């Protein structure tokens, strides 16, 4: 212990004397930026390298080197790995990599940039919705017990034992439960579906072609065509005829379409009140329609207006899919984005 304490005391005493010497050595090892650095830089650029000799090029023969290996394969690398084509369950020994892995079949590079609407959502809209929908629960608060959503079988009959609960009264479908909004489940737009139907396509397929070109131009997404399932005499609809086109938008195309629709198209519609307050499917999806005149306001159609026959430009229905579980939360999200609502609000 005495020797250890003596060594530590000697080091403490010599440390102030050695510090100026170390600073001097470090200072002398530095080189000012103004001095020449020709010795540290390469003189020739990679673009000005000398051409290889003709003999080296002629001797390069990959087939001959492959035959010389005698059929032996090169060692496998990580670039030769291919994930399984089908997912066979969580217990299968061969599991696919996550979609973020470049080796995955579902890997999509990007996004390399975000649209203005997406940036505004993450920086402003999401925090505002979280503040508006915040519910404070003081310490010790216990939520009241809720009644059972499904009814039980009552009675002494053994037929009721282990039998599943009965459905709700008046409807066979139950709406999803609304959980309190936290930073984990702030409502956001998950998809946009643009649908257009042309009844004139039963007689002239040109109407359907023009509708597909228009929807594909304004959405930047390839459309899908659908046949009529039933024959309706009042509309002149025949069963089995192609009458509609649909485009499903996700990711960057979704935000791009919403931004152009809200900033450029909707403000130019004359005497447009907004989206009806009763619009919605009670699960967070809001729909509204655009007539042919409103569709022609899109920049892609307005610039090449002569390419489309004016009488064939169709209207469309736009369905905005959100992660909200009630129409009230979905309406709050779309209102913050810039979609106006009017009339009686139905939650």
C-alpha cells in the first residue's frame, strides 16, 4: 500500500511539469493550413490514369479461370442470398428479412425527400391533434366500468354452457373501440382511393380509356379496371362490361395528390361549400366527389387539355383512408390539412 501511494503521489507531482512539454510536442507536430500539402496529395487524378497494356487486356479470360477451378464454386457472399418467396409462418426455420433490409423482396429504396404536406403533418399537424385530443387523468383516477358489448346467455339450460356471446341489439356489426389518443396512435392518412365510373362505357369504350388516362395522369398511379356485377336498366348498365377505373395511392403519391387537390383544385371550384359533415363510414374514412370541371383544374389535365376530349373527361370520387377509428377524429385530421366541412356533423 505504501509503494502504491508513493507512486501515485510522484505522478501527481510530475504531471504539472510534463504538461508544457506535451503541449510543445503537439504544437510542433501541427502543420498550418497555409503551408503546402503537395506531399500528402496524389498528383494524378483517377480520370487521367494511364491506359492498361494491350497484353493485360488480352490475357484476361474469365471463362478460362472458371475452367481452371475444376467446377469448384466461389464462396457465397451476402449478395447471393435470396429470401423465401412465401412466408411459411413464424416457426419456420427460414425467415424472410425485414422490409428495410436491401435483400428483402419488399425492399423499396427511399424515401429520399418528403412532400410539403408530409413535413407539415410531422412538424405541426400531429402535435396540434395530440394537444386538441388530450384527456387529462389525475393520479388515482379509475375509469368507470363499461357494459359488455356482447350479451350473455341467461338461464339454467345446459345448452347455454360454453356458448359464445350473442351479438348486439339492432346491428350485427360492432364499431371499433376508440382508444385515447396518445403519441403512439395520432391519426394520420394511410391511403387515398380515386374511383371513376362512366356509364357511357357500356356503349363506347373510349369513355373508359379517357377515364383511365385522366385518373392515371392526376394520381401518377396505374389504374385498375372493373366490370359491372349487376345489370341496371335505369343506368343502361350491362353485366360483365368494364365501367369503372380505380387508383389506390400510398406514400409519396398519396401526399402529392392531396397537396395538389387541397391547394390547387378545391379553391378554384365555384360556390363549393366543402365536404358534407355526414360523410364517413364510421371507421375513419371520409369521401367526397369531384365533377368533370373540377377534375380539369388539375395541373396535369390543364396543361394538356387538348389531349383529352372535353365531353369525355369524367368526374371521380376521392376516399381518404385514415388510421382514426371515428369520423370525428378523421374530420379533425382533414380539417387541419385544409379540407373544409359544412352542414351537420355526424359522429
